[in-house]
């Protein structure tokens, strides 16, 4: 028996793992986008606030 035939990925498991990884990365991306947006808004607020010298 050829040993290479015994080592085959189960396509359904591979698909499930890729779907889970994709969902995890999409969530991480959404969180990072929210952080960047929050920082940009804070920076805009800071830039619009009058300085003490004014």
C-alpha cells in the first residue's frame, strides 16, 4: 500500500478551518479599523481644541 495515499487532508475539515480563520481575521480587521477610526477622531478633536496659548 502506498503510504502517500494514507496522508490526505479531509476537504471538509480544510474548508471548515479556512472559514474559521477567515471569520477570525475579518473580526480582527473590524476591531483594528474601529481602533484606527477612534484614534483619527481623537486626533481631529485634539487638533480642533484651542491651545492654552490662545
